[in-house]
């Protein structure tokens, strides 16, 4: 409830009499048509919750909810570096790993209203963790602790601002693993950019 109250408060601060609709960029699995949050790793209490319906009842205007990485990719395809390209693949790194695909100017959401959840796949048959558990913020913090003995606070670039022998030794195995995933995505989707 605290999150929903905070969200409603933020919307009220920006909404005025000319506001015709609300758009939400959401980090997690969300059914883009129904607005049901399928999985919310950062706000677990929302898993299974119909955020679209809740906000539409509260504000009495249409609400659109879409995955944040899908919207980032859409923005790049519409007005950014990938303008005019198709298909466009976008990957985000943060607390987790996000991915979006835009084909012919439209976000590809798959059959059930969500797709391209790169962070929630298993990178190999040997690994029992989802990709974002390994390459997301908490996974990277654990990886650095395991390989340097140091607890990482803040962003990766704060601790490792330059590429040198130390960073090469620490990150090359991890980057090789991730480059295989990118290669597979490229072969599978054949994006323009």
C-alpha cells in the first residue's frame, strides 16, 4: 500500500485538468494489454496485481503500462539512434537486465502480452540462476565480492572507472559468458540495430 500511495501521490503532483491518460514504465514482467503485474522483482507486493485497473479506477482516465526496457527500445526506434530501423533490439542493465524488441515501429509483446524478458532466462544448462541474478546489480556485487574480497557499494563504474589489467582479469570470464548470450540473440532475432 505504501508504494501505491506514493505512486498515486506522484501522479497527482503531475496530473492536471488537461491530462488525458497516464503512462507507466514498469521494471518487471507486466501484461501490456491487461496491466497485470506478472512479476515485480523490485516491488514484490505488486506481483499478480492489476495496476492498470487500480489506477484507472482511481484517476478515471486511461492507463497504459509497459515494460521499461521495451519503452527504452521503442524510444530509440522512434527518435533515437535506431530511428527508421527494424527490428530494433535494446538491452538495459541496472538492478536487473531488461530487453525490448521493436518490429516495424511496434513493441513486440508476444502472445501473452509480454516478451523479451532476457533477465529471466537461464544462460546455460549448467546454470541454475536466471540471467539477471548473475548480471544484475546484486549478482555483480556478489561476483565482485567473490573475485576481489571487496564489498561493492554504488555503481560498477565507481569502483572500476577504467579498463586495465585488474578489470580485465575480473570481468573477462563474465563478459565472455554474456557475449555468447548476445550472439545467440543476434542469431535468433537478426536485429537491424
